[in-house]
């Protein structure tokens, strides 16, 4: 059994009968009191972030997960079918499990599928993706002097906020964690 000294950011642990990813941890030793570890955990099932404190040196249940690179083969209604490019094994992922990340995913794009044994835990996209703007409004003359933004529809159907100088057909680098525009790509 692992202890709190074995924790690292990104580890998956079993906490209150739920699988959680360690977002942040901090070992605190407050003078002559007992040391403790402050944890920020993200539930893989609900996506909720929980903060808690545990005694330093206490046992934790580290979960061994398999993280595989897979490709999105096609969409089957609201579901997504991912395929392992080496073994050609296919996995069906529901729209609910994909969540908001689905708006940045095209067919044949790569993603990381996180599994515990045969149980699918989550699907992680690359940190940055490059997508084309399918539709956006034209900028109004004079609006470029200030930080004016507008909505843009991507080739995947997702909608993000972009600066006013972005035009239809431009390729954009997007942060998939936050959904923010990063830069225009040539």
C-alpha cells in the first residue's frame, strides 16, 4: 500500500469509493503540530474538484491505469468510436463521458484513452489542437483598437471566442483544457 509520500500530480487514487486524479498536493508541517498533506482531487466520474487534508504518512490507494493513444474512427449517433492503431481494437465512448472536449475532436484525430482494467475512465485530448474557422462574423472597422472578441464556429462544430481579426478559413491553435484561443497558425 502506498503512502502520502508516494503522491505525484496526475496520479489516480481511490478516494471515498471514487476514482480521483491528483491535481495538486502540498505537504505542510505547521511547527509543533502534526504534519499533513493538503490534496486537490478531481473526480473522474463527475469532474468535480474536492479539497481535503490527510495526515502525512497515511496510506492511500494508488490505482494502476493504462493510458493508450487511440484515434477517433467515427461518430455513431451521439457516441464516439475510438480505435487502437496497433491492435485495431475499438472502444465506444458516450457523449456524456466526452463532455465538452468533443467540440475539439475530428475524425482520425488522436486522443489518450485512460482505462483501469476493462473500465473506461476518461478520454484526454492533446493539450493543443489546430482547427479551421468554419464561420465567423466580419470585423467592424474601428474595433481593432481595443480588445474586442467575437464568436467563431470551428470545423468540428464547436464555438469559441476569438479576437476580431480572425477570419473565416483561418487555422487556430486552441487550448483543449480551457477552450481558449491561443494563436493564429499559418
